[in-house]
C-alpha cells in the first residue's frame, strides 16, 4: 500500500493545520471555553464552513463523501492543537450512522446531522454505561447511546441538553467532564445494520487514535525544538546521545502510529479482511506512541517541563485521557493478541 498522501489530502491536512494553529492555539485550549462562549460557537461554525463536518456525508445530502483517511488527517491536526470540541462524534460517528440509512433516519438524527453540517450544533456521543461524560458544557448536546457495545441489541440514542449536566474540570485541564445525568430520556431507535454499526464504532475509535498521533507529534516537535535551543556545557542538549536516543525512539513511536492509522482507515474503508486487526494495531500503536512521546517531552524539558505553566503536561494529560477512552494500552494489546491467534 502507498502511504504517500495525494495532493488533495496534503492540501486538506495543511489547511487544517494552519486553521487550527491560528484559531485554536494552546493558549486557547488552556481556557477550556464552554459552549456558551460566543468564541467557541464561532469556531465551530468556521470549522463547518471549512467543510469538515460534511467530509463523510453523501453528496446527495450536501456532503463531500470522502473517506476515513481524509477524516483522520483532520483528527490528527485537532489532536495537535488539543481541540476541545467534539469533532469526532459530530462529523464521523453521526455522519456514518446517517450514511448507513439516510432514508430511514429518525428526525432526531437527521436534524442533528444537518445542524452539525451548518455549524449550529456540536454533539458529543457517550455510552449509557459511562459514569462520566466528556465535553460537558463544551458542546450543545450530548448524545447518549444505548446498545453501543452490544451489536445484538437495538441501537438507540437520546439527546441531553448540555446545560443539564454540571461540568467540572477533568484530568485534562483543557476539557470538562460531568457525572452522567440520571434523568428520564426519550429514546430513538436507529435502523442501522449491525455491520455498519461496528464500522462506525471502529471509525470513531480510529479518529481518537488519529488525535493521539497529533498529540504525540506536537509533543515531539516541542521537545525537538527545545533540544536544539537549550545549551549546556557549550553545546545544544540535543547533541548528547542520551537525548538523541529518547527523541529517536519517540519519533519511531509516533511514525509507526501514523502509518498504522493510515492503513487502518484504508482497510476499513475498503472492507479488507484484516480491517479489524489493523484497527486494533492502530489503537495500540497510537496509545503507546503518544504516551512515549509526551513523557519524553517532559523529560527533555527538564525541571520546567514538570511545571503547570509549561504546555508539556497538557499533551501528556490529553494522551492519557484519549488512551483511557480507548480502554488503555493493555486492552488494545490484548485485542491485537486475540486477533493474531484467531
């Protein structure tokens, strides 16, 4: 498989990198703005204007009908800038549900997809078994999913206005979480075949893996720049082998993860027989690579890397948060081993 991005993919990634660097720098990520802040709503609308909310939607419904590889490029850049808006849920998961049965979609899903495409609503999806809901206060609505982990059960969703969920700081200070609200919910059944449901679930997890790649790459870039600039004993600290080896290992981890994600998105889009295995490998390498890179970045920065004022800990905490959402490295490795034996 050719892992080189074509011209259109390179342009998409470059534009996403420039846009997010300009509109969502780390200083803004630190503020963890709520959805009620006008700046956050304007940013979401501008992201929709870039076409990112319509990447996977069918052309007949105003979408671009691109693939998961293109979506993963945007997700990687979102991770690089620690975006604290629910792009993966809104633009990937909801879009794939709608794409699986556009004519049978209940009004609640159809309206949510159209509002997302217009940039007027930002929806984050959570399982009904989750004790904590991410992006509480940082999205317009939370989509609670019933039957998310059980392919034999009907898939149902219910909308919760984020204003009804009390938000609190999370491990990652750029995000907010809220305890799962115990309230009566109005459930809507989605007529999505089991195969498409599993496809959408795997695609959503791949977007989280792609975000991890972006987080790891940003931490690596930060550490490499510091290693070139920081001078000790008359030489840049990056010239010493002890740091060279750490940075080289971090680079290999991030690069391996990026290639694994690219292959997994292509395999899932193409329905290749090894798609499940490729997705499991992508999740594991993304978790491992991002955690290694972010930890290395803190070590390379020395004493100041451990301070709250420095940005290094933000990348480590986002990597830990995303890794936890994917079930952790041990679960991912176990899945790889199980599929290998199978």
